[in-house]
């Protein structure tokens, strides 16, 4: 039997939502072990002078707790 935990993180990118998601997972993996999945809970953009300047995602990251 295994027990999982879910934690929420936020990540940003100047390129895309996909890049923000990839960067968020890569950073989480430096601290969290046994990541099994992530769910994109929210997406938003920052706008300046009518142009998108930043993409942000809020991720729910699931990982298995060590025994």
C-alpha cells in the first residue's frame, strides 16, 4: 500500500503554458521524490501594452510518500 500527497505550486514562463508547466515539474522534481502526476488547476497570463508578457500555471503535483 502506498500513500500519496498533493501539493500546489505556481510556475511562470515568457514562452507558453506548456513551458511553464515543464519548468514547474522540473523544479518540483529537484525537491520532491516519486512524482507521479500533475494537474493544471489554473492558467493565466500577464499583459502589458496589449501583449502577453508571461504565462502562469498553478499545478497540483502528486507524489508518493516514502515508507
